[in-house]
C-alpha cells in the first residue's frame, strides 16, 4: 500500500512531483518541507492504521531539534497515538518511534 504525496525535490517548488510513499511503518521526513508535516504525518498515521501497522518510525534527523519538536507536537494531537519516544537505537534522537492504538 502507498499514498501519493507531492515531494519537493531539491527544495524548489518548481520540481514538486507526485511520489508514492510506501506504507511500511517508516516515514523519512528528509524530502519534505516543514510546512507539509501538518497534513503528511496525520495522513501517514491513518494509512498505517488501515494497514494494521501499530508502531511507526518517523525519521526527522538530529539538526537543531525544531523538526523533532514539530513531529512530537503533531503526535500529541493525534488521537490514535498511544505513546512515542526517541528511537533507542543507533539513530538516537534522529528518529521517533510512535505506538498507535488499534481501536480509537
């Protein structure tokens, strides 16, 4: 399963192209603009739930932490997010793992 999203390649609006994102429980935000997250992350969560995926990994990178904070705010707002934490593996604080509730 996949959802179609307009990805901004090379950070220019002239090259936005529809791209299929696999619904596999891992969402890498490196190719998205911050202003896209407000609709992208909730849509991705909803699609994961439809596919029976209840643990997701959102890769936001380490950077200054602004993107991580935005991701956490969006996770706080979604009714199906049971809990989340920074990844406890080699990616460290460059990724967040969220547990989704099966029936909300």
